[in-house]
């Protein structure tokens, strides 16, 4: 007697770690950073983002990836980033 063959189902599983960004976003929203910044720095009607949103993105970038955003040329003191 022949046993039935088992069916094999192969699926690709891709796991991605979100890193610290969800935690940064949560705390920035809890601290209400964007609203505070936007209250101090009004935005023009043509802007795509508010100042608060930009500041939140910069803070999240620095907290989650402490490498510099770009290289700056050396200043008068000869020191650059």
C-alpha cells in the first residue's frame, strides 16, 4: 500500500524590523512637539509641511540614526562634520 504524498507549501517570509522610528513617533506625538513648534512658527499656505512636522522628522532621524544627514565642509576653524 502506498502512502499519500504530503503537499509542501513554500512561502517567502520577509521580516523587517521597524527600528526606533515607531517609538520616536509615539513620544514626539505624546510630547506634542509639532503643535508647540507650529504655535511658535506660523506656516504659509503654500507649504507642503509645517515647521513642526519637519522638526519631528529631524528629531526622529537623529534619535534613530545618529549618523550625520550630510557632510558639511570645514568651516573657518578647519573643523567639519
